[in-house]
């Protein structure tokens, strides 16, 4: 049987030097360095050189799905991630619970509320929008959620209801194209009815009595139509699974046809229990031909501007990866979905390091898994869309083109 | 006058390490290493990273013809290679003589028959298919051949008559699209009439009396329509020639508008008289602006899984290449059409090494022509379609784009 394939995506791993070294260069990471010594390395532009990508576009490319073709906005991926059953053509948004005061948004995260399940139920039960539009709202982790609208003639070209700053009212959604008028109307109806339902809700009354910010509104943004994505199994003739802490990566996996395997207790932060996540990965490798695991903490540390925390997290994830069952019937890639320089607290368009490990790789003499060492590797500089073909071919799963 | 260009294609040269080294790494090859020291090197993905290509698609790309546009199946290239005069729109197949017993295919190679010229003549004289379809069958080397069908309304979407295994009858060709019904009918008529002619033929009677497998049927596969390919001379303003042992490469050359120069005695195997082939190359360099030579043996050794044989063949071809007239009015590229790991006995999607040698190259300090050394070369990682533009430009034959 052909080797199984493991794709490890270290979220936001790439960086720029900070006081002379990137976090990857500074971290002690014997396992990743072993993979590089025994493997072949290179750099990957997730989309193209200098293109600063988000997690969704980066992951799509790494899975072999051209984001220019399949990325239709963040909403559909978040909605799939929180478990809304989507169909191509549905319109989806990512949402936040927010706190209102005097008609103004005063906290876009509603005091980082967690008890949203009852609110979700009340909204789904109570909201009825016109024009025969079906609607599902689902709460995600913390103050996050997603909304799906389904019906004839819907169009994602609408402005968000999320004003994206505080001290202003909830925005009214406007059609950005005449064809999207009924979608904007449905979104506004949802938003207004949800406000009415939430303002009365016991969960919010309790929060107010406890001095916490109530979840008085649901703000929507990231509108997108659910794309038609060729299923992973059809495309690659493999059964695939995704392991991740975030709804976004879960949603990308689901929309591409990967089974999402949840791991209780993951946080997506630098404190996430990586050993538990690696248990899920090891179990998945027993059942699936292909497993993608996203490890999020380095990106969190980068967004927080915390270089030492990023170094520490890399050292911890290296220890967790050391439990991987390296063997001749496994092929491994470790890379990132994008760079996130700590100095920027944001993504950048720098390439990310890549190592391929498996039977038959052309070892290139590179010793360390970091942005500078891997630039001298035998793979050269590749693009995100190249990663799946390389993995398939290394695993003997590629199909011949021509005779 | 601008330098002439020599493109040396080492068939299936790329490999993966086998007991720690690829055949190229292990072989003593002073000439190729000299080219690298004096030249500039890199890696080439014949089509794209990880894409496992065949010889036809690999050669088309190296000649600057995008295989996704011009590769229509193997039949047309084999048919051009055995010398059938083709026109765009003709349908062509590659064929094998096979032995039948009790109505079943018992030997798909008809005892590796060689005396096929008389059989070819008898078939072309005797077969008449309906629907106004013209037909040419031509025998190639050994048990191989090719078939061309010409007529209005023909379509290549037909299933092969070659069952591709033994112990079963010759397959009936079926249209894979309603538009191909008359093509399938013509192919079946050819196949049945050829069987009748061959069963009576004196060559086969003699083989049977000698205890050899007779050529009782002609099996067809690899259907393709002859593509419209812009002639090499129009595209590059050069007169070009191809030197090769195999009908496939001859056919690719011919369909692209290269003159095919045959060399008596070539086998395409590891025992092929390479000195004779290089004589043809040297002569061609006196007459043509561009010469492509394919050297096949390393691919044969790879398909046979013979690492030592591959090493030995590389050492021998290096000696033969040493007779090349290196001079300032010659530009040379040496590369492969695809990788063929000995361990796989098949092609892989790994890149192949490339060296460019000629006046003005930017020497990069690389010392050896192999998969790992050339990965550090000054050319980086390129694609097959990049090779012709690089050669043209190195030779001062490129046209300026814009002013």
C-alpha cells in the first residue's frame, strides 16, 4: 500500500528577523531539524511571491485548491467550520456577538461571552426573514458564529453589518450590486430581529446583572457564496482528515471533503494541549490516507507581538511532533500557511519554510528548519499549489501524465 | 552567426537515492561534470513540480511545446515516428503484433518478432474498411507498429483493441462518445481483416513451423488525433534535427518539424552504440542550427530496476558525449525528460538536473551533474517550457519583448 501522507501546517510560522533571528532560528527544535536533515527542504510562497495571504487562502493552496478559484470569502469557510450544513450557492457570513449601548456598538466581542448556545437557539427559533429565504445561525467558539442564507436569487455582494469599530451603530447592509438587494434585505431583517430577541433574553439579563457585557447584537461580515469544490477523495483518491482547533480550518477541511476530527480542549492559542492534538493525529493516521493538522499557536503569538512566546511555542510544538510515528509508510510535509512577523503583529507575504520527509527524498544537506536554512534546500522555491503534487508523487500516489 | 544549439535529453536520468546515492551521484562522468563546472545548472520540472510525466509530454515541453496544448495521446507521435505521413485531424494508434491461440491473446509481443515488413505490406494491401476511411499501417521496430485512419468525421474517443493483458480475446473497440462510432467501426474492421490476413501469411506459417509465436493479430491503443503543431522553423527561426533511437522521440521531432536523422544500429537500450549516435549528432551540428539528441539507456535500466546498469550506462554516455565539439559557437543543454527512480521501475514526478553550457553563462560554482548538486545551481528550479527560451537567449537568438 502506498504510504500515508501527513501535512503539518504551522500557522503563521514564517517570520522576519527580530534582533537578528527569527523565532524558528532561535528555537531549540530537535525534531523539526531532524526532519530537515533526513528530508529535503525549500521555501513556499503560499500563493505567489510577496502575496500576503490569510489562513483560508493559504490552507486552500496547500491542499491543492487554487484560492483564486475556490476562495469566495471567509463566511462559507467559517460557516462550514461551525457545522452549518452548506450547499453550493448558499450565502454565508462570519458573525460576532456584540454589546450595544444607546444604539451604539460598545464591545465587538460582547465581553468575550462563552454561553452562546441558548442565544443561538432563540435566534434560530425566532427570526423569520421575508422572500422565502431559509436561515441558519450557529454560534462558534467564544463570541464567534456564522450565518447562512439559502434561497433563490441570493447574491453575496452586500456590505457587512459589522461596522468593524466601536462607538457607532450596527451598519445597515447595502447591496453592492443591484442583484444583491434581496440578500441585503434578508441580512438586515435577520440583524434587526436578532437584536430584538437578544435584548429580551435571560442569558443577557443575567450577564447585565453580573456586570458583564451582554450579547445584544449579531454583527455579520465576510459574505461569500458557498463554492463548488471538487471533493478531496475524487481529486486525490485518498480518504482525508483534518485536525485543527479553529472553525476556519475545520471549515476549509470540510468544504474540501476532509473529515474534521475534533479534539476536546484545544484552544488554538499558545496554551493549547498539543499532546492531545497529536493523539488525534496519530489515531487519524491509522484510519485515513491523508491527514492535515493545523497548529495555531505561533500565529497567535505573532499577532500579539510576542517573540519569546513564539519561540517557546515552537519548542513545545517540536516536542509534541516528536511523538509522530515516522516510518517508511509515512510521508510528511511541515510548512506554514503564511508568514506572520512578530514585529508586524500581522501576516506578511514572505515565503514559509517547507520540509518533505519520506522514503526516497533527495537529501540536500540542510541542517535546520528555518526561513534562511531552507532557502538553500533542494526543493528551491515553490508555491502552495505545488505541495500536494509533491506529496502525492513522493508517496507513489501520482498519476502519469502522458505515456 | 549565432551559436548553434544542442539539447541533450538523457531519458529517465533523474532518480531518488538508492542506498544513499542516485546513479548520477555514483557514476564517474568527467565530461558532464566539466559542463557543470564551466556552465550554470539547476533543476527542471518537465511539466510542473510533482507531475509524473511520460517521455512524450516531457520532450514536448523541453522543445517548448506545451503538452497540455499539443499532446493528444501517444498514437500520433508513434505513427509519425514509424514514418507514416500524417495530417492534422488524422487518428493514429500505436500497435503491437500479438499471438493468438484458440481466439485468446497468448503473447502481446508475438515472440518479439522482427520480420514484420512483409506482414505490413500484406495488411496494407488487403485491408479495406468501410465509410471512405483511408488507412495506413506501418511496422516499427520489433513487434511494434502504428496505424493511421483518415477520413471525414473520425474521432479519437474509442476504446483500445489491445486488451493490455494475455489470456483474453482481442477487445472490440467501443466508441467512448457517440461521435466516435464510425472510428470504432473502422478500427474493428481493420483488426478483424488483419487477423484473417495474418493467419494465412507465409511468414507466420514459417514461424509456427520453427516453434516461434506467430503474429496473428495487430492490437491498437493510445488513440489520438494528430494535432496542429506550429513548425519549429516558424517558431524559432532555426533549422532543427532530432537524433534518437525510439520511434516515439522520432515522432515528436517530426510532428514539431525537426528533421529526424536515423543512425543504423541504435537499440535504445544500454547496449546502444552511442559513439555512432554522437557521430550523427556531430554531423547534424554542421548542418542544422538546432539538434536534439535523446539517449535512452538510463530509462531502460531504471525500468528494469538495475542500479549498477544505470551507473554503467551513465559512465558510457559520458564518454560518448566527450566527443562533442565544444566551442564558442555552440550552446549546450543537458537534462532529462523525466525522472525514473530505479527503486520504482517507473517514472516519478521528481525534477531532473539541467546544465547550460556556452559563452556567457553565469558560472555558479556547482561541481557535479546530479540531482542534489544541481539543486544549488544558479538557474534555480525551472520548468520544461523554460528550457528553449533560455537556450535561444544564451545563443543570442531570442527576440526582444517590448522596447
